[in-house]
C-alpha cells in the first residue's frame, strides 16, 4: 500500500504545463486536460459521495442530487439542512 501511494505521489510531482512558451510546475493539483486528472477527480468524488453525501441523500436532506463527471448539482430542503450542517460535514 505504501509503495502504491508513493508511486502516485511521484506521478503527481511530475506535473508540468506550458503557457506563453514558459514551462511551469504547479505547487499542488493536477493540470486540466492531463490524462490522469479525470481519473483522480472520479476517485475523489466517489469517496466524497460515500463518506459525506450519501448521508444527506439517505436522510432526504437533498431533494435532488446529480453529478456529471466533476460537476455536482444539489437541491436542498432548507427546512432540514442548514449551512453549518453542510460545512461541518465536509470539513471533518
């Protein structure tokens, strides 16, 4: 497991892009359009859905939830969900 994580970190550290004939290496994140960016976004969002969002869907706090690739659209029942509830859940 540790070697797999190290391998992923090594791949992420090899992230470069060019802009106006200048080569840059971002401090964090993945460049848009990178072959691995869609896969990592999918892994992260599936994890987020399982650990945080599923609770809101199951408890009917979300009236509507839809995701397309890395875009999420949510309609909340404001009588059951407060801004602090969502903030506390996603920051823990």
